[in-house]
């Protein structure tokens, strides 16, 4: 009878066992997909700079820290704090910096440093929000693309414009995109011109994302 009861308990509720871990009761569920642990976690709060003063010894996976000055909620993953809640994830510039160049081409990627004027993207930015613009004139076909510095993706944000498109002469193409930047706030830009030389390009940085 006892054996039958235990087998039924296993089939209905799977298998549970209890452990005492750093004086915290936890329940581990053995399921077909893996192991799920339910644990009563600790909660901390204070200034963001004070989070590092909490000793790692004694922390458990799932412990939380709320930074009262930045409004960021962090969770301990067993080795480090991971931010899961952010304030001001996106920062928009009141006066976006612009970069404009004349006719270029050759499909060569080159670096564009966004850390200084006119962009002034601050340290800590991980992505930039861009407006790409390309102008094609005098029978030219022009394109502009961006990517993260040091990467070579197959697909990337891209905009084209060509003379005579949509039944008109000169054409101005625009596209908004988000592009990852490196720690130096550098992205790579590629421009191409085919069939003409009177083409112009412009990139405006509308804002940046500091988390993610």
C-alpha cells in the first residue's frame, strides 16, 4: 500500500525533495524538461554603488537588489548580478548630431566614431538609434549601410536610392534603424555609388540605448 501511494505521488506531482541551503528552504521539481528550483529569495535595497558591498558568499540564485537611485532591479544568477529592470532605457537627443559626406563609393566599410562631436554618445551606450539618408542624382544608384564595429553580418540596416525611381528624377531615401556599437561608441558605415557621382549621404544619431 505504501509503495502504491509513493508511486502515485510521483506520477501526479513528479518528485519533490527539500534541502536546507544557506538556511533557506528550497524545493526542487524533477520534470521531464529538467530541474526547476523554488527558493525563498532575499530582497535588498540601497544605492547602486552599494550593491557590490554585499558578500557573494551566502547569496542564492534569485536574490534581488533594488537600486533606489537608478530604479534598476537586479537578480543574482549564482555568479553575478543581472539587471532586469531599467529606467530611461532609451535616451533621446534634443538636438541629434549629424554626419554628412559627399560622393563616395567602392563598398568599403569605414569606422564612424560617435563618442565625440557632433554626436557625443556617452560611455555605456550599447546601441544607437540612427536615421540614415541617401540622395541619388544624375543617373546614380546609391546605398548606405551600418553595422557594429568589428562584425561582418550577412544582413544589416541598409537604405538605397536611385535616380529616376518612382517616376521622378533625383530621389532621397530615409530609414530609421538601431545599430549596436562597441565600447568606444564606434560603428562601421558602408556607402556605394553606381552609375553616377552626384550622391550624398547623411547619418543622424537620434538617441542611444544603454542596457540590453
